[in-house]
């Protein structure tokens, strides 16, 4: 009986997801594939944005952090909420207001020149592939944990299904399936929390508060101030306007939708982090101490829910992973087409659509292959965060705000930011206590102003 | 203090579920508004420009 219900649950999920993906139908034009015709309403921009950032790190990872260090990571996560609100107020409407802009690279190209455009495209496409590899790895881990099958089979299954609907439907398919997946996990995971608090809370409300306080103190004691500053910086800047978020800002129906999509997305992250951290704290009375962080949610659900609940968790985990993966594949493909191919060869829209579809498949293959090299989910994400923020953000933000941004400043900032971030991790990784994102960001900003000053002297 | 924390956590769970329901309604109306693809007319119905 349990097996029948479990299979019915998973089958029902797959049927509804397929229905939603088919209703989104195949993109017939490049503007549909890359920007969903710039017609996305607020609910879809918000749902898709949140579904994209709630990956395995912000769900399974945060439950583990709540278990180990209580509400410490809730405080650190507030930096992430602030970042989204600031992007919504200051940057997203400016991006949306740019004409004929499909990607961040386009925005950088419009503000600087073609070389900066292509360079931003190369960095963005590489980072999208890296992030996608981390998601593919997470898919493999979930399948291995739940079914005991080899990790590669989970990677192939998740990447294969996601590639199928993303290649065909482009951004619109990605956004509507994200919204469906968002609905699935925002209803199911809080229900698990309410069940844990209502029926499995050892020591009642006072016990919950005591466990939260003890875990938070443990967490604070286990981190140096430098580490906390590094984490806050990574949460504040590491994912700021990565290509899939920028796509959603650009694809919004109006500048107001773009603004409020990000502001609401930031506010939602506060309640989401509270729910995930509370799940971790509640698990302290249910799951034995010493359990691996990435397995807390899994073991908790196994302990308090029937077999169907376990299957439900599989559905939730797969939703969380696929909603991030599809966005990354689509964003990577659009970036490749728009920022690397189109500035060099003038492609008509029909050809650009073909290139975008092919690029989706190629990036998916590359991500699946690279998944084997990802050490852990969190480590993989931190590598991507550390490179993205210094390589792109100074050039983008200063370019949007300065009256006359100089191409040399943009190039120097991107190259120096990417190199220092990469080298700090490869060469100095583990040797210093300073998180790599801090020196890399400082170097990128310095390089920007150096390039700006040099260009002004030449121009004068 | 414990009770305040507990109530805030319950509220967060409710707001999260409400967000999911709001996005679901937006999704349903978006999916319902997608126009089905128009099939290409058969050759016999095509107007010959010559």
C-alpha cells in the first residue's frame, strides 16, 4: 500500500510537471527563448526567482546549518535578503529599462564596448556551467541517498529531463516549471516543520527555545569574526545578479514588476531561512547528534513521516534542484549566444534560436561531466560565488551608475577580479583565514579605478 | 522569549505556504492564458501568390 501511494505521488508530480512544461510550448522565436517576450507577470518573476535561488544549499544545506549552529546562519542569510532588496530598488529597474538587452553582457556591452561584452559573456557562461555542475552533483547525491543507486545515474536522469524541457521551451518553460516547483516545496517543507513542531517537539516550546539558543551559541563559538565577515560578504554579493536572476529582471513585464519581483524575493528569503533553520533546530530532538549536515533533513523526514513522506521529500529535493538547474542551463545558453557568438558573427534570430538550443545541450553535457569533480555542494557553490562577485559586479554596477564608464576600467576589473579570485582559492586555499572573495573584490575595485584614471589621462 | 520565537517560526511557515499558494494562482492563470499553437494550414488551403 505504501509503495502504491509513493509511486502515485511521484507519478502525479511528473505528470503535472510535464503538463506545465508542454503548456509553455516550444519557443518559436529567439526573443521567446531568451526573454519570454518580456511579458512575465509579478507572481511568475517572484516565484521563478525564489525557486532559482532556493537550491540545495538554501534548503538541505540550511537545515543542516540550523542543526549545527542554530540561528547563526539565519543572521548571515539576512545579508542575502538585503542584497535582493537592494538589487530590486537600485539595479533591476535600470537593467529592465535598457533597450534590446538580453543579458548582463549586453548591458556591459552597451555601457563599455564589444570586448567587455564578450569578456563578460565568457565569465558568465563559465560560471553558469559551474553552478549547473553543482546542481547536477546535488541531483546525484539525492538519488544515491534515497534509492542507493550510483551517483552518476541520478546526474544523468535529472540533467536529462531538465535539458529536455529547457531546450524546447527556453525561458518561459523554465519560469513556469520553476513556479510549479516553487509551489511544491514552499507548501511541503513548512508542513514538515509544522508536523515536527506540533507532534515531535521534545520539551515543548521551552525545549525548542533552549535548543535554538544552545546551537546558536555553539555556532558563534565555532567561527572567527573574519570567517563571519567572509560569509556575510559571500551571501551579500556572491549570487548578486548571476545570469538567471538578470534574465528574470530583463524578462519582467515592466520596470515595476522587475523591481517588486526582487524586493519580494528578498523578503521571502527571510521567512524561508527562518523555516529551514527552524527545521534544523527541531531536528536536534529527533536526529542523533553527529549526523552529517547534508543528511539532517532526510533523516528527520524518515523519522517523523511515513514512507510516503520520504517520497515526498524526494519530490521536494528534485524540485529544488531542477528549478535551479533549468534556470542555469537557459541563462548559460542565452549568454553564450548573445554575448559570445552574436557580437562576433551577426546571427539572424532563427539561427540564434538554433545556437541557443544547441548551447543548452552542450552546457548540460559539460555540467554533467564536471559534476564528478565537484567536491561538495557547499564548496562548489562557494567557488562560484567567490569568482562571480569580483569578476562581474564592480564593472556592472559602476558601469550602470557612472556617467562615462571606460572600457579599460571594465576589462581590468573583470580580468583582475577573476584571476585574483581563482588564484586565491587554488594557491592560497586553506593557507589563510581570509575568505578569497574579500581580496579579490578589493583588487577588482582597485583595478577598475586604475583603468578609469588611465583612460581619463589618455583622453585628456 | 521562547513563546515569541515559536510564534514567529509558525508565522514564517504560514507566510511561506501563502507565498506558494499565491504563485500557484499566478501560474494557473498564466498557463490558462497561453494560446495553443496554431497548426500550419494544409497545402490545399494556401493561396498561391502567382
